[in-house]
């Protein structure tokens, strides 16, 4: 495994009015604003946060 897999995560729904734990997951991934994209490594921890807020984000493999 020479290169780690990466995921591009984009916030497509607002964080306003969401559960604090869901907002924390978004901030933990590095997403601050709607339509912002971040590149994160494909780890179990990041996958867990993405799964928790899957209704708010769009994920693409990079």
C-alpha cells in the first residue's frame, strides 16, 4: 500500500438546527460551511463520522 485512499467530503445541507454531535462530526472532518469540500484520509474514524452525518454530506473517492 504505497498511497492511502482519500475521500472528498462536501457539505450539502446546513448545520443549523442539527444535533450537537452531528455538528461536531462535521467540524471534526474540517467542514465549516455549506458547499465546502475537504479531502480526508479513508480511516475507520473518518468513515464513522461520515456515516453519522451521511444525510448532510456528499462523498467521492479521490
